[in-house]
C-alpha cells in the first residue's frame, strides 16, 4: 500500500488547525505535545497556516521553570476569510 504523503500532510494540517481552534492561546511546543507530531513538522505546518492568514501570533507566554525561551502564543485569526471590499 502506497501512502500519499500529501494526504498525510493535509491530515496533519487539519489536526494542528483543529488544536489551535480548540485552544484560545497555544504554543507550537504544546501543539506538538497534544498532537504527537514532532516539533519541526508542527513548526512547518504553523508557518504555512500563518502564511495563509489562518493563524496569528498573539504574544509570548511564560517561560518554563527551567528557563529558556518564552513560547510564542498562537491563535486562530478571527478575520480569516473575511474580504475587505473597501
């Protein structure tokens, strides 16, 4: 059986977008944890969703107790699909 990698990518994109929709504010790392996708795949999918204006970066979250970078929080772009005719 040959698996169509584009179909898998589409399913993963839907999974990531659905995860963002169901969380008011979420980081890429948390999406990766919830979906089981690796961080690189998650970041690539999120980048595409941002490029398509479906998702927006809304600020930074709290750093972990061990330090490190503060996560960039993501949210569904509530204006996605709305056309400006003005």
